[in-house]
């Protein structure tokens, strides 16, 4: 599950978990441990270039070990285009979820 920090002007509903949980459970949850989420964090937060997932042997081994630990059936894509499209797809899901949540509370 994604955890979002409220930005300036937004309401922090952490003090009222019951009120939020009842409404937010209607929406699809974006998996925080999916391959797409891991790739997105590594690219956005760690600054990894997309090509490193294709060419970096150690990076691929580490990701494969992480996916095996999570018991995921995903495999690491071999093309930059596929990696990019999966990361953007994940970002679109997260953005859509945030828009839906904001509509509830506005």
C-alpha cells in the first residue's frame, strides 16, 4: 500500500483512520512491493538509469533475489522500453488513486 505525506494545504487524515479506511477500501490499492513499484523507486529516488536494469548483472541479480523473496512471479524486463512503460503504468495507477482519494475529501 502506498503511503502519502500530505502537502501544504492538504488534510492529514492519520488522526482519523476509521473515517478514511471505510471509504478508501473501495479503490484498487497500488502494490508497494510490485516490480513496477521497486523499479519506480530505484529510478526516481536512487537515480538509477533505466538501461542499468538491462545491462547491470548485479542489479538484475539483486532484483531477482528481491522478487523471489516477495514470492513474485514477475521477471525483470530485458528492454528499456518495457521497463519504462511498466514504471509509467505504475505511476499512472498511483496518480489515479490519489485523484480519487482527493475527490472524496474535497
